């Protein structure tokens, strides 16, 4: 009997948005599962705190302060990674921004920032990493999308567009890169109780209304998204590609 391998022992993984929240949790779970980490975020001071926690696991790590919406910074990021490591096994595209405004109030600046970080940055980083994975003829790419990319939510026009785009890009890259043994998948969470998530849903009435639509009756925890990410990054998920796993407590089952 072949037992599924959920370990990442010796793997080299890039995690964007690693300074806090879901990205930080993914980085720590990966480190405890044996991976060496490239930690990427625009928030340098908070990124150093994540790096210190990874250090305590004994895993090698490299911290890179970068704005992934800037393709020049993506090129620098890749150069820095390949000067330290000889390959990239895993890419987790977690970095993202949220802008909650009614569709009639969204400005061009807000729209561009949301799409540039969430969609443009994700695509061009995937492209850059994908080129190296193609040479190795293997790799895992996991994109953090959202339930807002599958169903409509009030005041999420730009965010929903970006997350729906992520789901589409996931399928496209899976289709194009499958022949190179590269798996590309996405995770679409509901509200996750990071510090920012708790703040965003602190209003009891808004929280109650949202929870009515979730069959499990609760929001998610960062560790729950990290667990799914670990599965998709491991050999246990080798037959899965082009899929979006709904981590939404049943929200989209309606």
C-alpha cells in the first residue's frame, strides 16, 4: 500500500504576502513540514517577524521585500531567489489587497491597485517561476482566490473581478503547463479570521448577516487555509490540477 506523502521535506517554496495573516500561517506550516522558504511581502518589518519564526524551525529562508504589482521587482525577486537556491519547487500566490466600495464609488486608482496586485502580479510572478519549473519539468503553484470570485458580494466589484480572474488563470496555466508536470490549483476561502479579517467583520450585525449564508455557521481560520495549501503543495495532490477548492464553510453550496 502506498501511503500519501504530505511532507515538503527539502522543497523550496515561495510564499507571497508572507508578513501576516494567511501567508504567514502558510509559511510556518510549510517550514514545519520540511520546506525551505522564500518569504515575500511589501511590509518589510512584519516580514522579518515571520522570518524569525521560520528561523526557529531550523529551515533555511530568504526574505525579499517586493511589490509584486511591479514587474521589475518580480525580475529582481527571481534573481535573488536563484542566487540563493538552485530551483523553485512551489509557488504560493497569496499576496492581495481588498477594496470594499459600492460599484458606483470605485475609483480608477482603486480598481487599478486591486487588479495590479491581485491579478497582474500573480500572473507575471507565475510566468517567471513557471519558466524555471518548465526546465525542471515539475512544480506546484497554488493561488489564493476567494469565494468572491465565484459568487457576487456587495461592495466587492474590483476584488471579485480580480479573484474570478485568478480562478480563470489557474485553469489556463494548468492546461498549458500540465505536460511539464506542473500542477496549478486555487483555494477560494470565505472570510478568514486574520487580524484584518476580524477587524473587517467586527460589526455584529454585518457578521451575523454573513454567517447566515454559511452552512457551517462560522468563518475560517488561517490554519485551515494553510492545511489545504500544504495538501496541494505535497505529492498527495499529484493528480489534481486546474481545480479550485472551496474553503467556504458551504457558502457557495446555495
